[in-house]
């Protein structure tokens, strides 16, 4: 039998969700965030029940310079097998049936709660894409930040250090979505957030386990991970001093523009089916967007994409991701 979730609504909470006419009130979603990475991300079904197994080429075959009457050495390429895991992000919504049925607006009440769950899980997923670490939490997958966190690692050339310190830093990410970097979901499942209406069931009262009451239950599940088959398709501009981002004018952002240009040069040739974009927090995006208004800055442009204004640098769109922090630890 289900156990009652501690995040339950009271009658007072219920009253706040409805106007005096008994109709659903307009809710100002002050907790909503912008995480445009979820709009760009490409997905592929994995070949394992726990994620996907992929093969990465690690070495190319070499030819032989030979003279007449000398032989040729046989060679072959080398490959490595990499398993990318998918995590399970689940949530259970429970609301007292009598509470939801007040004023005869059961469906409207549950719809508002569903929207809140979707927003909350979207925020968790956007954060996990960068910061999740299955080494510390086996229920998660491996995000991007743990993969690009060591300037002595093989992929160190795709970590651009901006010199910040004191564990108060931000990062800007350049990601080339496609065959070599994409989201994954386990074999036999579906991409994206799943919702299941569990109907009405007796649940336990937390204050008295022998007492039960009827409640509507909604189950949410998001099984996903990220596969990086070729680390060259991701660049992290790390150790950006958060105070520098707050500076007015171009003094604090000129170096960031230069770093973004360098990042573009570290991405291999783009394919026709790939999607390239920069991702940064709101503070960085705001400063760069303001600088784009400077007519002397020919590297930046503002255009329209799907009915909204988008700032680009060298034709590559700049996206806002509120899940990206400005309190990151130093990458060393």
C-alpha cells in the first residue's frame, strides 16, 4: 500500500488555489525557470536496459614507409567500450480525494498540481545534465561537469580556464548535439517525462499508520542519461568569476567572447544533422545580450528563431539555462 507523501496540501493551501467563485485562480509561476537545453537536446534509445553501450575509436591504423623488397607491417585501429548509464527520476503526487473534489473542480485542481510536478522535474533534469554524478549517487547518471573537471585529463584541451577562484565560479558550455553527444533512455522505454494517473487508492496517514484515507495518485517517471562518445564535441569554459559577470560594460565580458571563439575552434567538423549551441546562466546571458546591442561588436548578432529573439555568436545560438550555477568549485 502506498505511503503518504509529506508534501500534502492543506485546506488553506487549497483555498489559495481557487478564487471566491470556486474557479481555479491564476497562479503566478514564480518558481519556473528557463532551461533551454531541454529544447535542443537530441535523444536516442539505448541498447541496454540500464542505458547504452557504445564503442569509441581510440587509435587509427598506421601505414608503413617501405623501400623496395621490404615488407609491410599489418596494423589495425583500436577501440574502447563505454557503458553510459541512465538514471531514474521518479515522483509520486498524492492529494486527499475530498480536498481535490471541493468546489467540483477535481480535474482543474489535479491539472495545476501536474504542471507543478512537470516544472519541478524539468528543473531537476536540467541540473542533472550538468552536475549529476553516479559515482556519488548510484541512482543518477554521469553529467557533463564531472567529465570535464580535471585539467590534467585527456579532454583537458576542451576545458578553457578563465582564472576565477574562491569556489564562486560559473561555466559556459558549448555542446555539439548529434551522433557523438546525445541524450539516452533505456532500451524498451520512452523518451521524456512519463505520467501515469494511478486513480484513487487508500494511503497511509503519516501521523497514524493504522489510519487510511482515499487519495488521488499520480506517478511521474523520467528515465534518462547522456552519452558522450567523442569528448571533443563538448567544451567547458570554466572558472568564470561570478563577480566579473556582474560588471557593467564590456570590460568584464571581452575575455568571455574570446573564450567562446576559442571554444568554437575546438569542436570537430559539424555534420548536417548536428545542433551546436552555447549554454550559460542568466547573468552571463544578460551581459552578453546587452553587449550585442553595441554596433561595434560584429561577432554578436540578434535574430529570430521560432518566434523569439536569439543572440548568436558566429551564427551559434546562446541559450539560457537557469540550472547552471555561479557558485561552482574551481576546476583544477
